[in-house]
């Protein structure tokens, strides 16, 4: 066999292979429309928030399409669909997909669509969530007892995306509410690849001198974070576990 013959055979095989691939691709073309959606960076409310996007997919096949199953890749994603919907060629599916964001993080999910005629398509959603309020006070409502010098203790946490130590917070409170605080301590390290922040914590000591006014609160202000308002509630006495004693200044 000459080199010309060998080259000709190779060329024929390549053309046949390309033709087969083209036919398979044409056979697999069932819908048109963007099957990927990026929510980007989204500010979410605590404790969680659900994001939603509606996909519009047009039937570009030569036959009717009916979805028989829609399978999310995780419990964080849902899709609204019906096995009774039949879409003719040229018509479209309208498919709302949700992605549940429960903390500051990157999250992605897929939804596999299975059709009665045997085809399959995949929808993809992704996004990065940051809590709109990066500050959190635990407990969220502070119990105070009149003239208890030991005071009440609480922990404030902060989600922080910068490399530096956060600046000290500012407190605004009634004159008879005395607040002292430790320094920020890094309690956990974030992962930029997963969109998670560093977490810093600071301990507070809150002392009530005299009588607590009704609906009393104090505020925590930190850098560019929204003001965090913490309610105060009067109680007869406060337990002071040894674990919390001697830690604040």
C-alpha cells in the first residue's frame, strides 16, 4: 500500500468520524437558550435567603418534548416543573430554579432534565452570598440585672474579608449601660476559593447601673457594616458561670 493510499484512507476515516459526530450533535440538540446562570455576588439576609432564576428553553427538536424527571444535584436547589407539560417544536419551557444560600459562601448546583423521548439536558446555577449584616451578637437579646457589677456577657462575631485585623467596634448605649470589650480574636479562617470569610469574635461585658428604660437597646458599629441594634431586657438576677469570669477588661 502506497503512502498516497494510506493518506487517502486516513482522510476518509476522519471525514466519516466528523460526519458521525455532527449527526450525534444534531440528534442531541433538543432545546436552545442559556442553560447556565450566575447570580454573581449577592447580599443576603440572616439566617438564609433563597435566590431564584427562571430558565426559558425553546424546543428546537422535530418532536414534542415532555420532562419526565428533573433532578437537582443537592438539597440546596429546587426546580418547578410538571410532567403534564408538553412543549411542541418552537415553543418554550419556563423553569424556575432556586438556590438556597444559608451562609456567606460560594455555592453551585445543577439540575438534570430527563425527557420522555430519551434526551437529557442540564441546567446550572451558581453564586456567591455575603450576609448583608456581617455582625452578629449572641445572645441576640441581652439580659441585664440592676446594679450587678459582674454584668452580662455576650459574644459579637464579625465576618471579615480583609487581611488586616478589624478596627475596634464603636458602642452607643444609654448612659446607665456600661459596655467594655476585649480585643478582636480570629476564631476561624476563611477560604477565598469557597467564598467564605474570616470570622472574628469579641467578648462584651454589659453592666446596668440603676433602672432600665423601657425598650432599651445599644448599638454596635463596625467599619462599613450596617448598625447592629441589640435589645436589652431586665431580669432579677444573672448566673455567672466560672467559664465567663475574668475574661473581659
